C-alpha cells in the first residue's frame, strides 16, 4: 500500500472499517505520521459526539413534577355505591380460587414490580453514563479546539493497538484516546500516568482497550504520559512495565 493510500485511511481506521492486515499496516504508519494522528484523534472525538447524539436524557423537571403529583393522585377511584351483582359474584369466585392459583398470581405481581424497579434503575444508570460520556466528549472537543492543541500518537508494546494523547498547555489539561488495545484480563485495568521528571503521577483509569479518558490532574510539570496494566481500582505507583509512553514534545 502506497503512502498516499495510507494517508487516506484515517476515517476508515477511526470507524474500525479496516481489516486486521490493513489496520496493522496503518498503525505502523500512524506511529510516525503526526498529520494522520491528528486526523484520527479528531475523527474519534467527532464520532463519539455523534454516537451520544442518539441518546436523550429526560429533563430533570419531568421527574420532579411526577413525584410531586403522586400524593395528590388517587390510585383507585372511591366506591360510592354497592357493586353490581356480577361484581359480587366475581368476588366470591375469586375467594373460591385455590391457594396455588392465588400464589401464582401474587408471584406474577411481585415479579412484575421487580422488573419495573430494575428497569427504572437501569434507566438511571444509563442516564448517568450518557451524562459522563457527554462530559468526556465535551472536554476532548474543547482540547482539540484550543489554539495550542497538540497530539502525540504511538503504538502499544507488541504493536497491538494505538493511543493518542491530546493536550493544551493553555488549558492545562490532557486527554487520552485508545483504539484497539487488548482488553485487560479480568480484575485488571489500564492506568494512565503523568511523567513528572521520572516520577509517575496517577492520571486516571481506562477499563477497556477502546475509549476516551480525560486525564485527571494538571498538565503543568509533566513531560509526557505512560500507560500500564494495574489491578482493578488502580495503583498508587506503577506495578508493571509500561505498554505505552508518549511525550509532550
């Protein structure tokens, strides 16, 4: 594949549209091509924003109004007259149901309530994830739009996957974009570090091999970043050899 062809693959790579052989060849090219690294970082940030655009978070005011109205709403209309004969007969029939049938109905009612509660919790968690993703995307977009924004890209040890760091000295912030890194083993996670003249400062956790992570802490004093594999929850100091090192230069 010619150099001109490789330069044209930034969009396809960012959308994971390349086959494994093409992806590996492009990653070798990407490690030495700052222009393509910049395009891949911008594509990744834009695609993340487009993906989040499909998710809609209900306005908080809607939940507040519904909860406020509950005490004033009747769950069942009051009975002002004796029920008709058919209803009385139905009540007698219900009282005559065998206990196993009543137990089955009760189990269905309890199960339905449990499903509703679980779905409500899942919806709350999904909304929280959507808000977190949107905040990350906004930060990366802000960094890319900074007048002094810079990027550095490198391949992971062994050539599996690529990482890009985006930083702005003026905003004193940085973010890391990962693509195609091997998924950590169970109970392990990727941890990012600021390199402060040889002293590694924790900068955040990246659970998977793909994603965006705004780095925690100021950029001031750091000469680059490192990536290691650590126990779930992270470590105070690196406990393994770095899988990637990227310099702010």
